[in-house]
C-alpha cells in the first residue's frame, strides 16, 4: 500500500488548463485524504479520441478537420459534456474540460460522468452549410463512441441548438428506422420541437445569476444597483446579464473576442443583444459606450465580474487589477491557480465554475429524462426544478466551505470527489 497523500506529478507537456484542473483536484483530494487508488483513477482520462476527417467545402475543395472527444470518468453514469468549435480546442483542452465536467455533474448529484470535445476550427470562417457538413461528418466519425446511455454531448462555446439537431439527426440516421426515436437523447440542448426542452437555452445563465443571488442572500446584500461586468456575450453571458438586470443589477462593461466596452451609466441588455446581431456578432461600437483596451477590462470599477468566455483568463498577470468583490465563473476554468491565489489574498470571493455554470448540465439532464421517458416538460417546471437542484448544491458548498474553512472551489471539489470515491469503494475495481 502506498502512502495516502501522494500528489501525482503534473506532466510538463500538459496545457495550462490540465495543470490547473489537476491542481484544483489535488488540493481538494489532499483535504479529504482521498483514497490513493481512487486518486490514481481520477487523475487520468479514461478515453481520448482524436479524429481527422475530410469535408467538402462550398467551392468543391476538401478540407481536413480535427475533432476530439475525451471521456474522463463514468463511475456515476454515462459521460456528459459539451462540444466546442474553437481554434483553442486540442487534446489538452478537451482533457481539462472533461475533468471539470466530472466534478460538475457529481457535485450536482446527477447520474453522469464527465466528457468534453469539439473541433479545432474558427466557425466564423465557414458557411452554415459547411458547418452542417462538418458537424454531420464528425458525428458519423464518432460513431458509437457517443450514445444516449454512453456519452451525451451538448452545446458549448460556438455550438448551439442547431448543431445539436444536426448531431441528433445524423446519429439517429445510422440506426434502423424502427429504432430511430430511441436514440433522441444522444445529445441535449436540441431545439424545442426536435426533442429539446423549454428553458435549456437559458439554464446556464440562469444558474450563474441564481448562484450570485444565493451568495448575496448569505451576505445580506441586495443585487439592486450592483454593478457587474461580463467577459463573453454568448449564450451564458447574455442570459446571466438578462437575469441580473431583471434583479436590478447594472451591466457596465462587456468584453468579447473583438472589443471591450464600458458604459458607467449602464448597458441595456436587450439593446446590446440587438446591437450584436447587427455588428457581426460583436459589442464593438455600442452607442455611447467607451471603447477600452483589452487589458483594462478586468480593472473596471464594479461589484461583480462574470467571466463567461474561455479558460485561463484571470491569471497572475491581471488578478491584482480586479476591483470586483465577487467573481462568478460562467466559463469553465476562467481562473488559473496563480490568479486565484491573488484573488483570495485580496479577499475576492469566487463562485467556482463547477457550481456557478452547472445550470446548463442540470437543464441537459432534464432534457435527457424528457426524451428517455417520452415526456414534455414546461418552462415553469424546468426552472423550478433547476432552482431546487442549484440551491441544494449551493448550500452544500457554502456550508462545507464554512465548516472546513476552505474556499468555495475546494469545497465544491471535495463534495464532488467524495461522491465518486464512495461509488468506487462500494463497487470495487473490476476484475
Ligand atoms: N457545455 C456545458 C458545460 O460546460 C453543458 C454541458 C452539458 O449540458 O452536457 O457545462
């Protein structure tokens, strides 16, 4: 038997994100004195799939794309997690993001494991019909490496309900016509009308808002009049801002991949959304807003910062600039370990990604159940149930953090890891 507090080395070759999630994991694993054998299992990803596949472009040429699917762990149920289309997608990013999914689904008490994947691509460079062919060909190539009871993808960065509809249709078309409908829950986040569930579109953003609200209640403060800034104005950033605004908070700054804007007297969310639609998907040139330098964004005067874009954004280079008192992680892995150390020193609190953005996968779970059971859920039921699951998770994390005197991220990881550890101990290792 080896000693209990082994800390497995993080390989140099691994990207910032893998090192980051492993450090977060190891910190929590040390805190709960995780069984060393189970630590070994959780330290690696079960399956890593890399696929190179050809697609015919609109001009008749063939382009080769690279797609990934990493399945980290399925001790608690089928692998679950999104597919992203972005130039930063590679095997390391997929590995790290798959690990975060395992912790996220475990913390939420869902019967799922964790996976993530995507295609290394800038989707803006392709037409809609090219994206459809790319998606369908990737799905076909993945074959039965995904499946409704095995690995269930969902939307992530630059993928949406339309992408999921193509995946579902392609996957179902590979089955016999009589069996087709049994496979509808191979993906979640589908359009309502194609097996999707009402409310899935806003469930991540709603969860981000709700966890902020729950945090504010614990602190006895109101969100009314609180100023917030958002990095990334995709699905998560938009819906989180929408619900924050409804609660009386004021959006004062937004950054996307092209521009950063600041408007101290407030940005109307609906108006910004309409502007984005007419300005090639960017917040650039929003009327009466100051255009600011990219590096000045995190230093804006505000109460709450919502990173809702990519990983590794808050680092040792910029963490000391942050004026917000609370960071609510809508994105996965937006804060790296060094950045976090500075934030904690400065008394800034963090609602960690695996809690803060878990509304998305919780909504996915409801969609999966809806399809699996042949049911039709309505918006009010979805939101009500989502609130119930999120409140339970939030309270568990908050109480654990207080009781054990750790930050909320470590608390969330401890709870998530303990659930998996228990399952392994009950079951043992085959053979
Ligand atoms: N991509 C989302 C996430 O990172 C949703 C995953 C899902 O619904 O499976 O949590």
